[in-house]
């Protein structure tokens, strides 16, 4: 049973609060749907890019094997790698329901390529293969971060929506139901008192206010004025 004084103003305030909570629940529910849809799209793209990354990685390992066979391990260790001093990562950002999403792309085309002393097709292919792996890893890393942030926000929104639906809204409904029942009991007491007073012929003014009405007035006085 609620400890709130049973007054009509309290019921109106609680119903306004319930309406606001319900609107918040509807918003969170729609937010979860939007986030879930974006997660599915990002997962589809992630799977496609990951398959491309795995293919590039396997090709780079094959190129590395060919280069080792041509130059030997020590010779390949001194083979000049791609110069990434001027490489840049271009990042484009967007937002979805407050979640920051990114798209990243590695730009290493303008970087000068060092000239090898013992240059070979196998060594050049190995360098290009691992540069392609690095570029694909950059894009995949940004997409992986998007999925992490989307998943975190989705779980947080689901917890809030469930708290509103399963805890706060039912509790508020029970409080409103309890107060309305108590108000109905007070009104019934007033009606019974009026019928008794009318049957006994006693003026209502002389008998004082009904017990339910007196209790209701006392509760109204107890309410703090704004």
C-alpha cells in the first residue's frame, strides 16, 4: 500500500509521471530497434571485410614464403619495407542515436618506396601484399570499434527499457490503483454519512463534515504548497 496521501492532485501527478515514463519506454524501444538494425548492417559489412582481410592475409603469407625462398630469412630482413612516414588515416564520422560511428581508410599511396639493393619481384610482391593487409586492417579496426559501441549502447538501452516496463511502470500503476481505491472508499463513507444524516433529519452543517471528507481535507492540508 502506498504511503502517499490519497488526493486527486496526487493521482493526476502520478498519471502525468506514468505518461512520461511510457513515452520514455516507447523511445527506448524504438532506439533499440534502430540500434539492432544498424548492428546487423555493420555485422554484414564486417563479415565481408573480414573475409577480404583473411584472403589478403593468406596471400601475404604466400608472398612472404616466396620472398624467403628467393632472398633467405636474413636477406629479407634487410629488404626495405614500405615507408609509412607520410601515410595518413582518413576518418569519416557519423552519429546514430548518440553513438559515434567511424569509417577509416589508410592512404599510403603518396609515400615514396625505398629502392632495394637486391630488388626482386618476390620482394616487391611481399611488400605490396603486407601493405594491402595493413590498409584492410585499418578499415576493419574502425568497423570493429563501431560494433563495440553499438553493442554497448544497445545493452544499456535494453536494460533501461526493461526497468521501465517491468519495475517502474508496474509499481506506479499499483500506486495509482491503490490511491484511487482509497479515494473511492472515502467517497463511499461520505455518501453513507450523508444518507444517515438525511434520514435522521440532522442538518449537515451542524453535524460537521463527513469523516471521509474531513480526512480528505486533512490530507490536502498536509500537502506542501509550491
